[in-house]
């Protein structure tokens, strides 16, 4: 559990560290700021065994004005949360697919996934959409015996 909170903290720092920028030395006064982008992350994990497997799916992000509670999970808004974390217990029940999306455009996004499979084969589908464009589309199966899928994304 402590590893999960540490991972959430690291992702939050990564996401919000990108919100700051250095100013240039020219005094033109013309500073344009992008408005941000909406994100949608879809994760499907079939066959998670909560007694054997390790699952950590984390996303974080924020807006230019510092608003961090911008997430909803399976259409339910999650106020007050700058990061969303899912673990093996989330996928061990009836729900096998989670759709995590922003409620408004955000300026910074960081996400990470780590899945370690020790039991029977574990199919994984992980997709990130930025705006209306699919930018990450992972579709694989972990075979067991400690097979690992770990990636970090900063978009």
C-alpha cells in the first residue's frame, strides 16, 4: 500500500512539475498558453487474481489555474482527486474495464501502469486517447511466472 502512495506522489510531482515554465528574456509580452486537452484512458484486465497478481494503474493531471479535481471514472466524477489509482482489487470483481477521463481540458498528464502476473494468463488492454486521437494502444497477454508490463507516460 505504501508503494502505491509513493507512486501516486511521484506521478503528481511529475504532472505538476510540467505546469511551471521558464520565462524567456525577450520582453515582447506575447505569451501564448495552450488551452489543454481532454484525455481518456481505457483499461481492461481479465483474469486478475488478487492473491497472486500485482496491479497499479495511475493517472494524474491538472489545469493551468491549478485545478486538480478533473477526473471521472466510469462516468462518476471524482472531486478532490488530482490522481486516480486502481489496483488488483478493482479488477478482481465484476468490473473488468475502467474508463478514466478528464472532465475538462488539462495542461499536464502523467500516467503509469505496472502489472505483474504470477498466475494464469492475464490479458491486458490499455489505451490512452488525447483529444480524439489514440496515442497509446497496448494489447497483450502476460503469461505468468512474474511476467511484467510496466510503462510510464507523460503527455
